[in-house]
């Protein structure tokens, strides 16, 4: 560790992905989670460049979920947009400065791996729509967690839970 950050990348595999209480469907290729904690060295003149302490500057968590579900409703959630009438089209174009939609994201592995709950997550990026060998559409969604101020101190970003929750 270089003294500035520590990153853990967890490949948690096949998951059920639930966003805001809505099942987003199946994954293809496994879910990846990246947890990074930034640290700042505390130096004093007496010891020069040798730190006397490190202080937590913050932790971030992000996940990538390759979704393989061809539902417009699921795309509306992923793109943070609206499904409009008639219910066969997504529309885009909100005002600049609009805050991202934040909802609870649950990544629940179907094996015995630990799952993750992000209390206030949003989809910040969706990779190009690709297709697998069978012609099924894959939507690679990049999620980021934000602080949930209504939760207790020390439990405002995410939690890891054991096995099938």
C-alpha cells in the first residue's frame, strides 16, 4: 500500500440485482465490486517525511453489473430516464444540474458468496449495448454508492451480508 489508497476488487459472480425494490433481471458474466479507501498521511516536522499517523479520507464503492434483460422497464431504471406513453419508448433529455436518482441497490449472489447492499446508489454509466453469442442484449451498468445521511454513523454507505440474504 502506497499510503494514499487501498482498493479491493471483489468478483462476486452471478447475482440477483435489485434496485429500489425492483428486480432488474439476470446478469451475464458476473458482477464486480470495487471498494476504495483513501488515506492521508499525517506528518510532523520532527519526523520529516515519515508519517506519524494515517487518517481515513473516505471510502467509495462502485459495482459493474452486466445485465441481460431486454425489458424497457429495466432499461429505464438503468438509464435513469422515463418510460413514456405509449409504453414502448424511453425518452431522454433532462435539465443540466439534475441530481442523479439514488435508490437501494442489492447485489445478492446466487452462490454462497457475500452480497452487498448500497443504501443510496445510482447508475452513473451504461456501456454500449452489446450482444452475446446467442443474440441476447447485454447492458453493462456502472453503479456508484452515495452517503445515506438518514442512517447511523458508520453505516451510511454500504454493508456486506453473508450468503443468500
